[in-house]
């Protein structure tokens, strides 16, 4: 595939561009010379992670959205802004339906009014629910088991209906476990509170956390701990650019898994972090976390066949090394402004 097909035309509006995957994607668009503007309400994102033109705005505010579209006239949207925690979605479904479903509807309506017709958005392997078979290809039935997964599936369905009726060009990218950090060392994963395995393990290595809890070691997996498919955040970013370029070449609609196709257990991740950091990283087993399927690994070849995409950094040691470089340089996360 030529470079032209890997680089979309802009301007691109990135919602949630101050977040983890959004900030890396924004950076890559800038590096490729694509005009970009970030829209974020900074509810979970970080102003320090954005070096592009920035609009502090909430997707619930239609008047602000219309003003942003009028000012920047984006050709396309990459939509990351969303709530992303399974556990929180069980406790607060109203929040998830508002932020993920209603705010996406608001965005689509603003796009329709502005005649902006291309959107690439964050979906998730959580839309598949409990795997009936592993690896999970895109033809696997979508039967999510959490409000989070259900809101993401609603987003997919809403966009499919808009595509049919209004000619919206759509790409749903179903991520497995985003991980790692920018190779430049300045962008990475910062959540408050942190719930994700790799940053938590690295906090233990840094000495800011005493030990890592392994959520269940009695799963039907080789070492009893959950197996996940960790995909480097810079590889995810690259896939977004390719998906948008593919839409612009007439490829809509797209629904594509993004993973490496290789699974690592919780114990393997901890062991890798011990090797990478040289720290013993004490671990203890605690009960299973509700809603965690034993194994989630991406299958199928659609990303390669349709986007010409292959992960450039699939090795778990490289992923953990990049995350470690970021966490060592930013032990307290991004500096507060
Ligand atoms: N996990 C764990 N201890 C932790 C955090 C996560 O054992 O403190 C496990 C979790 O049960 C899952 C895997 O690590 O099997 C990845 O979890 P994470 O929250 O990073 O991502 P998720 O798979 O939920 O998107």
C-alpha cells in the first residue's frame, strides 16, 4: 500500500484527543501533515497531551459543536470521546448511555448539519460479549454483557443506520487491549484512578504501589490467569489513519478488529514487566473481577486485508518497555496545569 493510502485528507476533528489513544492518533496525524483539531471536555483527558489546536467542549453541547464545525470545517471526524470502564458502566448506566450513545447522536447530528460525512470511531471487543470461540473474528456474534459494551454496540448500530439513510461513511474499529506509550516517551497512559493492568504493574515497579493483585488464577487458561491481546497504542493510531484513508477511497462501511492475534496471561505480563524493569514486582492473587472473560484474542485478517495494517510493535516486551519509559519519566502522570 502506498503512503498516500495510509494518510487521509483533512482537516480532521479528533474528539477525545486529549485521552490515551486520541492523543497518540492526533500526534500521528500531525506528523503526517494532516490538519487536525482536538475537541475534548477534559473530564478524563489531559491538556498537556495535546499539542494541536484545541477546543474545550462537551459533546452534549450542540451549539458549541456547531460553532466548532463552522470554525474548523473538518472533512472527517475520529471519535474517541467516551466512557470506557465496564465496572463503572454497571454502577452508572445512565452516565454511559448519555456520554456514549446520546453524545454520539449529538455529534452525528452536528456532522449532518455541517455536511461532514466521514467518521472513524472507537468500538471494542467488548461488543462481542462472552466469546463463543477464540480467536474472535469480526463475524463473531455481538452480544455484549455490560452496559459499556452495549453502549458501544448501540454506537455501531446508530452509525450503520446513518450510513444507509444519510450516506455517512463509517469505520468501527474494535480494539482489544490498548497498551504501551509513544516511542518518543512523552505520551502515555494516565487514568485517575488507574485500573489497567500494565500501568498498575509499572506503578509497583516504580514503588508507588506495594503489589499487583491478580484478579483470579482459576480460569480455564494455561496458567489460570486471564489472557488478553495487548496492542501497541501507536499501532492503533496507525490503523485509524489507514481506516480514514480507506473510507475516503470509498471503503465504507468498515468494522475491523485491532489486535495482534496473540494472547498473554496476567502472569506473563507481570513476568515481562519484571524482566523489563529489573524490579521483583510482588503479586498476590485476589478473587476474579466480575465480567472478565477468560480469553480475549483478536482473530481474522480484515485489518491486514482491508487496511494493509500489521502491528509494527506486537512484542509484549516492547510494549511494556515503551510504557515503562513513559511511566519512569512521568511517575505522577502528566504535570497539572
Ligand atoms: N487485571 C488484574 N489486576 C489488576 C488489573 C487487571 O489481574 O489490577 C487483569 C484483568 O482481570 C484482565 C487483565 O488484567 O484479565 C487486563 O485488564 P485491564 O483492566 O488492563 O483491561 P480490560 O481487559 O479490562 O480491558
